[in-house]
C-alpha cells in the first residue's frame, strides 16, 4: 500500500491484545489499511473478528485489559499512538468522531439532549453556551429531527431508537469531523430505520465531505454504501478489495461463504435452505496454528493447518489464503 | 411529579400509625408494671393504685392509646414518671444536640464515602482500591463505641489535640436559639464558641459517621463501576471531553442515584448509633436520656423518643426517595404518565 | 443478582471457573461492544457434578474467606473449650491485683476488680457466639416463614406482613432492640430475643423477593399440577432454591448480632455481672480509659476481629455463590 496524497488515516501493522488471567487474546493481529479523504471504507467481519477493537484502537478508547501492542495509526501524518492523552482528546469528537451500535444505551439517561450535544461543541469549537445551542439545533435539523428546538430539551428516554441514533449522528458530526467511525450504526434498529440512518450517513458524507469508516457484519449494508472493503476473520485481514470487485468476484473462501449466506431474491424462489458457513469462530484464547479459517474452509489444503498464510497481492486486491500463493501450484486453481 | 410526592407522603401515614401501635403496646402491654419500679419496693398497694390512676394506666389499653395519640397531635407526649416534667420539652431540650451530631456525621460519611468510592472505582484493582476496600471492611466491623474509645485514647489521651467529651466549654456556650451550637454561636458572633463547639464535634462525628462512610464507600464503588461500564461513558469519552468531566459529570450523576437511597437509610442508622456515641462522648443529646429512661422504665419518655426518631427516619427516607426522582429524570417521566 | 438469574432448566455455570473469569469479562464488557468478544470459555456450560462442592472449592480458593473460616473455627473451639483453658477463673475478683498492666502473669492485664482480662476475653467468646447464633436462628426462622408466606400467598397477606416489616424498619434497629429490652427486662436471654426480633424484616424481605422471582417458574407450576400442597411447595421446592442467599445473609447477620450484643452489653443491658461479655467489659471499664487503656483494648479487639471474620466469610460465600457480585 502506497501512501498517496489524499490518505487521511493509515493503520500500519496494528496489533491489539487483551491480557487476561486465562491467557492473551490477540484481538487484532498485524492489521493494515488506509482510509482516503471522503471515501467509505467498510470493515466486515463476524462478531469477535476484531473489527470493533480495531476501531476503538483508532479512537484511543481502548480500556484495560485491552492494549495496542504494536503498529502505527497515522492520521494526517501524526502517529496517534504517540500522542499525549490531551492531544488525543483534542482530536476525538473533533477531527475523528464515532457512532456506536447501541443508540438505546449510548446516550446518558440523566442529561438532556441539549446538554449532551453542546458538550463537544463547546469543548472543541470554543463556542459560548448560546452559540453552542444554536449549532446543536442546526445539527439536529441536519439529521432530520422534527421540531429540533423543542426536542433538544428532551431526555433520551423520551425518544425512539431511530431518533436517538440520529442524535448520536448529530453529536458525532457536530464539530465537522474529517473521519467518522460508525460501529454497527444500524444493527440495533428496525429495518426501515436502518435504511434511513444509512441514507442519512451517506447523504451527510457527501454534504460534509468527510470519510467514513464503517464497521459492520452486514454485507448488505456494505454493498449499498462502501467504496472499498476490508474483510476480517479471527483478528486478521483476510481480504481487501474495492466494493465493486468484492461483490462481483469474491475470492477468499471466507468472503465467498459470507456472500452466499446473504438471502437474496433469487434464493427465495427455490426452496433451497440458506447457506451457512459450517463450524464456529475459533476460540480467541486458543487460535489454531495455521490459517484461522482452516477449520471451516471447504477448500482446505494440508498446509492450511500447518502455517499461517501471508497477505498476497492479487490483481489490486489483498488476500490471505494459500490458494493465491503465486509460487504454489494451487495458485492455478483460481 | 406532584402526584408521586403526594402518594409517597400518604404512604407514610399507615407506617407511622403502625409504629405508634407497636411502641405503645410494647410499653403498656408487654412490659412489666412500672409502678413498683417507680415507687420503689416499699410502695403500698394503695399508693400504687393512686399512682396508676394519676398516670392513666388504669384505663383500658385502647382508651390509653387513643388518649395518647390525641394528645401527641397537640404536641403533648405526656410527663415523665419521675420528674413530672413534660416529655416533649425534655426531648426538645436535648434533641438539637443529637441532630447536630447526626448531621455532622452524615456530612462526613457522605463526602468522604463518595470520594473514596469514586476513587476506588476509577483506580480499580490498584493498591488504592485494595486499601479503600480494607478501610471500608474495618469500618463496618468495628463497634462504634470502641472506635470512639480508641479515638479518645489517641486524640485526647495521647496527642492532647481534641477534647475527650462534652459539647462545648460552658463558659463559651451561646444563648440557646436553635439549640444547634454551631449555628447559635455563629449568629451571635461568638467565634470562640463556634471553634470550641466544632472541636468538640469532630471526634463524635467521625465515630458516628464511620460505619455509614464504609457503607457509602462500598455502595459508591460498586455503583460507579457499573456506571463506568455503560455505553454512554464510552460515548462521552468519544466526544473528547476531559476524563474529569467524564467521571465527575457523566458517571457520577448516574452512580449517585442508588447511593441516595443508601444515604437516607444510613441517616436512620445514625440516629440509632447516636445512642452509643453520645454515651461514649458524654454528648448531651437524647441518647443518654433514652438509655437512662429505659433503665428506669420511664415509659412516656421512651415512647416519645422512639416515635420522634421514627418520624424523622421515615421523613429522611422520603426525602431520599424524592432526591432519587430528582437525579433520575426517568422517574419523573413515568409519574407524568400516570397523571 | 443471585444465582437465580439463571433459568432453572439450564445447568448452573461452574462457579469456580467463573470466579476468575468474572473480573475479566466484566472488564471486557465495560469497554467492548457487546458480543465482540465471544463466549470463549467452554467450561462455562459444563454441568457441575455438585453445586455445593463447587461452592466450597470456590470459597476456599478465596484467601480472605479461608482465613476467616479458620479463625471462626478457632473461635468455636474457644467457645466450647475456653473455660478449660483460661489461666484464671474469669469471674473471680482480686482487688489486690486490680488494674495491673499486661505482664507475663496477666497477658492482657487485669480490670478494676482484679479479674484477668485474657481469661475474660476468652470466656466472652462463648457469650458472643451463642447470642449471635441464637439471635440469627430466631430471626431466620420467623423471617423466612413470614417472607415465604408473604411472597407465596401474595394479596392482602403479603401487604399486611410487609407493612409490618416496614414499620419495624422505621425504627433504627439498635433503638428498637433497646426498646424491646425495656419491655422484656435486662439479661442476656432477653438480649437474644431483642436482637433476633429486630432483624426479622431483612430475612423476610430477601425470602419474599426470591420467591416472587422464582414463583413464576415452570417447575413450580408443575409441582402444583401434580397436586402438591402449598406448604409442600414452599418447603420442598421454593426454599431450597433461596437457601444460598439466606446462608450469605445469615453469615453477615451473625456479625451484626455480635455487634448488637456488644452494644447492649456496653449500655449495661446485656449480661449481668460478673459474667464475662466483651461489650459489658468495655462499658464497665470506660472510666479507666486513660488510667488503664488495656482494659478497653482487648475486649474491643475481640469484637472487631470476630465481626470482621464473619463479614469476610459472608462476602466470600456471596462471591462463591454468585461470581457476578465479585466486582462489587
């Protein structure tokens, strides 16, 4: 990966561990990716794949026993891991902001929306109380909350889940961030609300010209919004490609499995049961020696359980699978 | 909100009636006849009868109860069997001392308890946390009268820093207005009296507040830990506000909600503990008066004190409940819905 | 809050494997989006061979609880055999040797009547433990019955019982205890009753709460369908399930009963002289606080370590029974 001029965030060889009495969980292993200005990069994986831990590492919100053990997170030329807590705070919520999965619990129940919304505005934009409230109302209108000047006095429990996620979005966008990290922003919502929130994020991205790092397990969401996709499994990147390439021609056996397990209109006509990847996510305390996916892979080879595959660069995409080893005879099979 | 408050206040009434019945029947039905105790062993049957009639003890118990309650509403709690003085007046003279002590103790317990609890939770599993837990454990295990004795030994006997008992130097005693020496001396510009009252208050307040402080510390710690794990704390951190604000604003307000209930309950426990503390420090409140009256079977006094304490206890818990509603907007909302 | 949070038809998680995990999963749960770290402990859902055995193992793995358990065993030993071991008769006075400082002859010194404090502290163990156990037994028996009836019957029976408990709770327990003492008269047997009665509401509330939460379970309905009587259902099906919570509460209850006994003794309402009781010793020696501090030091220490031991054991039991409470 070369660093081009419009790279906003570059994560290099990031490894994050959780050290516990029972052993160490390598939640993220040697992960690299970049986010360019204004693009949507999706990180896809099942729960436990390390995608959320990666995003929290970027935000500097990892709490013990979680710890970044190696790597660099470079944002506009500055390594975030080397910043002081104070410098990191100035960045968080200001240049890089985040929306979380659970709108129902992500807002503080004992403070009004106004209180929670103006907090970061006053902190980062150095506005006085009145100006901050004006800005907050403006943001609430932007995310489509009707009669914002009234609703701003509400407490979170007086709002629906969809409304709360809009408030969360307003909060995250209130200081004009360059990068928005959205961690499963729609998972907890009804399907119709999901589409609204996604459309909202896509809309605002264009309007405000920010980049979005979208964390999700839902390939359907990815197909609708992402420019490029990183697929994670067992803490590692297993495939990286443009969204177009990935959906047109998935290559990694895991990605294939994920795509096949999405219900589609075509499937529903015949009575074939929905495909499911057999087996379970490996125990993070006891990772297999070879490829993390080997146990569940339909195209497993003997070497897959013996050694870890590296990331191969194939036709402009990255793949962690021995099937694509250019030196191996198996490479021909693709 | 109004409905919620009214409902809570109305719930107090049956409890108070019940308490008065319990106390009354304990004193008049289950107790041995006080007459021989009060009049001494040499009392004649005739004199006992006269005495019982004079004190209304020869009437049926139900009549006695109704009379008592009717008088109590007018502020008449009867007269002491011994001194013949008005119980209400006797209690009134001693009560401010007890309340002053209890308030000082709960202030100390709350301030320090919340502070220690928050720090222990924030620095979880640190040496500080362990020390705090040990401190809290000892606080709930040490008998308060022994703690008071140890304090006297150390601060009065060994260091000669603080007085070993009493409420104020009689020479400095302020003119009695509220009965709270800290307030009376201050409003009268009696600076030396204020200082002296304060110095006398330190050890008893620490002694009395120690148990409550331990409980509040434990409660705050566990409540804070739970709060710190909430999603909205992560949201607050993601906003880039300072950690002080994350803890002091977002986490503290939420974790104090359950602590208010505990503080209310502790205030009641303090009124009980005051009996012992006052006895150790010769504090001229109702504690010693209660114990003496019980030893002498001076039932009107005991009855009056227990009822008064119950009223205060129930009121404090009511206030704590309302404080709960104040801290947690979700409560107001649900009561609004009821309207 | 308790083990009853687990559905009854699934096996209880293995407590010993959970105790270490609890802190970690809590710590993780505090920071991670839910579900991102999967349930990686496979032993979690294994069926334990015996839940009491597991609880015991988990208890003795807790160092503080183990030490307090051993200490309590030692106290019980002293309570039973103490009178045979004391160097002096704990109730014989010797005015010629009053207020002697601790020495080889009198390890803890002597009191104002020349009685050997070491002997009296040992003799006091029996009183404190007996009163503690008896008072808790009284509170437990009445409290469990009232709570079980209230919770199981519901309706007006529940209201009447619980309002009565509220009334008792409206008076600070030590004040209620001494009021009861006023009615009953002085003496250690009266102290047992007074201390026992005042803690009834605690047990009643716990048992009622537990019963309300498990009453709805299918197996209770099943027991009723097969024709069990209410009484039988309460004692055979509901109470055994509430047992662990009751045990924890009772252990902590002993510690407060020991404290209350000492408090009544201190106020002169407990044992009558010359019998040795820690609180009474403190009450009588108060006048010698500066002159002979040892008279006040050792009895107080005895109360504190005894109460501490029961508190630690109670905490340990609670953790052993409910790993989730470990972080609290």
